[in-house]
């Protein structure tokens, strides 16, 4: 600190300001422009919000939304504290009963508080990742098959074209009934609502990955295929040495599209089916209809956007890690 | 030495088109001896590459066939290694790994150290020992083609097939690689069949030059024996009467006897074909973005 101040003291004022503006100009495209965009957005939001009056009060501006961020965080902390208190009370009670009567089998009951905003985020994230994973495990191999074999493509393509445009929400009632009918167990590892949501997400995550993988695989450089033929590579090494490396960019394009769509669909499915998650949070707040509801919904909207963005960045880093061409600029 | 190391007999090939089969080659007969260096030369579109692909087994002849050491060629295989025009190295593998892939698939049952030695030996042959861990996009075009040659040599092919191997290189790099190739051919004695557009290259490298007629239904026009003593030195030959006589023969064949008539219609056709390709690739792109 003292070092900096000595430097500042001995540096003429003009050059100091030049240094600061120089830094700003240099980092302008990467740092300054997004900040300007963000500030503009906040200003417009703030201005427009004031002039919208709804039956639930004034439309929330950035300040009210920020307030609710704090409120939601506090609710979560309080909920956790009361849950901890509940469990310690239960443990004490059980210990006392066991001390009185050694044959007593203690009953352990779960805390029944409503899930908080953070709980709902976690549920949604977990659901979308499981649904996406199931879809990818199916879509990538089928896509590779379609890319490699024209007959497989011709056979499967009509199905892809038929089911691709279907909104997954149209599937939701069917999925719900099928899950209720088939997923019967006394002690289920996953709740039915989770299975329904995850399966619905899978249904819509399938198509972009499948189609992009098929296109990527079918567009492999013909010379490389000839190399493989001349070397008489086994089908497995043909797949691992030629097919997968050359189609990785397209496969990841598909995966990223799938994950983005899956995340959007999940929120809608949760709203519609009242399955736990961010969608349910939004719907509950809407039904609740208090003066703070709109601000709380806005927090959820921004959270959904931020999580979608982070998910995409994560996929991008995975792509960077597995891609052979490190110099390639990925967007 | 058998006189029938490699034999093409009555080879013809039809390509299916919407208007019915198109006869690209007809009645191609060629006998090649072991260790011989043969060049195929002709105007573009005369079917040189098709001949090479048939020998490689990448295309199937419609009529006739190819016999290598007494057995018929039906499918591609490492005993007929191909050096492709645009190197065709796997961009995700290092120089060493590219050659290793070829060695692993052709020398099964050898120990790891033997394989490693063989890979290094072949990369040394093409003077690429210094770039083992480089990736194809980190080395020059000439170097890539050297690695392509090393990969082909590492398969220990009976016949080395080269499809315009130096076509995409600048003149100086090309000369270097030609010298390397002559060196390798002298020491290993592989049978080499090379496609070229370059008259000098053909005369300098070959024992025989096979000159092809123009298509459709292209076939072997003339065969010219090049009786220049080896080793050949490009500087000495540049001033040699015999060398220039051979050059003249090939040029006469190409530009006098087989004058390529670039008619407006054929030119239009080729551009049309190109634009059709362009459209289809655009379509593909579009379908990608649709999928997106």
C-alpha cells in the first residue's frame, strides 16, 4: 500500500490519468462495453418499472429485486436453523425415551418445512442434469449410427422429423401417467415428480444432440475415411481415432443446444406439473400474490438466466478440454 | 524378379450418374515390375486418380481387375499404401502418433520397442525426426507430406501409391521432397506408382511414364521408358540432351496429341458442377443451423 502511494506521489498527475484511461480503453471491448450494456439495461428497467402498476402493486425495479435476493437468502438460513433445531430436539427426545426404556425404537421424522428458493434451485439443477445425461447417453450413439450408416439414417430420420417439433409439454401428461403406472415401489430412490421432470427434459434434449452428431459424423473428410480403409482399422479404432475426434465440435454444438433447451423446458414442466423446482417456485409466488411476489419472481427469472448461462459455459469448458484443436476459438 | 508383380488387365470402370452409367476408364492394361517407379500423367479428369484408387482398392473396377503378386485386389489394404494429395494426416494426432497408428494396425504382434524403433526409423527416412511431438497444424505443408510418406512407408507396402503427392507444394519444397523420394526409392526399392501433372517431376523420378488419353472412357495412350542412369541429379539433368528429349516427348503427347479442348460447354459444365456442390454444402450448413 505504501509502495503504491509513493508511486502515486512521484508520478505526475497527467500521466496517471493517462494510465487509467489507457487501461480503460484497452479493456474496453471485454470489460467496459458489457458494463455499459448492463447499466443501460438497469436504467431502462428502473424507469419502465415505475410506470407499470399491476394488481399486485408496482412492477419491481432493480432495487426491490435486490431486496428480495436478501430476503430469500435469509429465509433459507432461517429454515435451515429451524430444521437443525427440529433435529436436535428430536434427537434429545429420542435419547430421553431410550434412557427410560431401553427397548424403545426411536422414530425419526423428517423436517416438513417448505423447500426454500435455494432448495428449489438445487432440485432443478439436479433434474436437468440427470435428464440431459440420459438424453446424451442415448442421442450420441444413435447419432453416430445415423452418421455412419445411411440405412440407419433413412430408417430413423422420419421418427426424428416427427418428434423433433413436438413441444415436450405435450408429452408431460403421458409421461406423468406412464411414470405413475410403471414406477411403483414402496421405497423409491427418486420421487415420481423427479422422474417425470427428468424424463420430460430427456425427451427434448434428444433431438439437437442426435441431429448434430449425425451431421458431424456424416461430414467426416473423405480422405480420412480412405486412410482408415487403407490401414484396415478395426471398427472400434475407426470410431475412436477417426469418427469421434472429427465430429466432436458438432457433437458439442448439439449437446449445448440440448442443455439449453432442456433447462428452458424443465422450468415450464415444473410450473405445469407442480413438480418441485424453480418453475414451481415461480408458480407458487404467482398464486401467492403478495406485494413482493413479482420481485421474487424476477429474482427467479434472473437466476434461471444466470444458471442457463453458467451451464453453457461449463459445457464450453468441457468441449475445450476434450477438443484436439486448442487454438480454435469456441463460442 | 517376377515380371508380373502388379498387373492391371482390361480395367474399366463405370460411375453411376442420373443419366445412366458413365464409363470413366476402359481397357486399361499395365504391367509393373517390382521396384519400378511409374508415373501416371495426363490432363485433369482423364482418370489417373481413378486408376490409382482401383489399385488401392478404394474403387472397384467394373470390368477387368488388378493382380498383385498373384492375388486379386478387392479391398484397400496396407500392402498398397497411399500417399494422399493433401497429406490426410489425422489433425488430432502428433506426427509420431500418426505414424504409430499405421504401424499398430500393420505390425501386430511386434513388441513396443520394436514398433517405436520402426516409427522413428521411418520418420528419420523423411528427415522428420525433429518434430515427433508436433501436431500437423504446427508444421509446414512440405513437412506434412513428409510425414504422410513416412506413414505410408511404415506400412511396409509392396506398392506405394502416390496421388499427386507434391501437387500442393511450392516449387522449392517440391524439389526437396522429390530428392528425398529418390533417395528413399533407391534405398528401399519399393514399387511406386505416382500421379503427377508435372512433366519435369515425371521425367526426373520415373522409370516409365504412362501417359493417359483424355476421357471419357480414358485409357493408356503411350508408355515412355526413361533410361536415364540413377542416381539422378536435377542440376546435371537440366542440361542433358536426353532428359530434354524425354520432356519433349511427354509435352508433345500432352499438348499436341491429346490436346485438351476446353470447350465452352465443358467449362460451363464444370463450373455448374462446382456451383451445384456449393449449393449442396450450403444446404448442409443450413440444415445444421436448422438443427440448431
